[in-house]
C-alpha cells in the first residue's frame, strides 16, 4: 500500500513539474521500469528519486530515457516500409509532390531518416516537409547527430548505406544532404497540440505503452492532424480496432487512411 502511494505521489509530482502524465501509461510496465532505475541509482523510494531528479539534469535525462524506451531501428518491419514506398507514397505524390510528413515519438531518428531516404529515392524530399518529434531531448540530440552503430544498420539496404552513409571507425554517419531535410522538435504527445494538414503520420511501437484512454485520445488527435486521404502508419502490435470512430479506414496492414469526408 505504501509503495502504491509512493508511486501515485511521484506521478502527480512529475506531472506538476514537467507536464508528463505517467498516469496515461500502463502502470505495471512503467512502475516496474522506473523502480528498476531508482534502485540501480541507489534510492529507496520514488519520493527520494524525484527530489534528486529535480536537482540533477543527468538523472532527469536518464528518467526520460527509461520512461520512453528509446529502442529504434532503420527499416523496422521492412516489408511494411516497402509497401509504403512502393504503393502508398506514389499515390500521395500523384496528388502533390509537396508532402507534409511527421514522425511522432521519433526516438533517436532512425524512423524519420528511413522515411527521408525513401522520399529522396522517390524524388520528393527536396519539396517535402518532414517533421520529427520526441519528448526526450537526449534522444533528439542523438537524432540530430545521426551517428549510428553497426547494430542499427542491419536492415538498411546496401544501396542506401553506400549512398547516404559514411563509415567512420565503428559507426555510420548520415550525410548532411539528408539530415538537413528533417526538422526535429521536442513534443509531448499527450499534452501538446498537434499541427495539421499532414499527408503521412508515422507513429510506431509507442502507443503500446499507453492506457486505452490515452490511445483513444491520441487516435482522435492523429486523425485531426491528417488531411482527408492522409495516412497513419502504426507499429506491428498496434492494430486499431474500430478505426471508423476516429474517421479512419484500413488501407493496408498497420496503415489507416483519413476518410475523405472527415475534417
């Protein structure tokens, strides 16, 4: 009981301090993850951990990193990206070569850079807008540097590696010509307003950590941010049941289209 009260007070203090609402995340997963962190750091309670976190920017950054689970990779579930690149993006381009795209909860940048490479190959990166956002400043800084270890490159097709990366020691450095087309910004999906008029929103393997209520709210917000006919691309464990309630319809596996009649 005291442990539950300790966590509940921590959730309230974090929200007051940062506008991050941990109550919108699945409690058992989040509590277990953060308990492991504070024990590792030598604290005996969430209360003590929070007080230390307020005074230590590095500790706060570790909290954000653990909270957001910054696990990302290029071409995750490659067959889904192939379908997006081979069928759906060409359909969108036929309507407009000035695509407005958003990688939401982009982590360390592999996802928006995957999209940037595809748009470059389709000849529309120069004319398109590609926004990438995340709540974690540390992850965004890594994304802006765009230097990746071998393990991040496993699914990248060889022709993209030779065209867009330079090998340096044990890492791969993304070309400046690609980096400059991705605009990174900090954003709290659960709290901050969304821009609108997107042709494509990519938000993958993030919503699985949220409560059903939070997911319901976010699907409404994503739908509102899409143009009619625009696409929402979700992760392989994030099938949307009853997408019609959000003004969406299935377009393909893990791809949903904003219905033309919905605003």
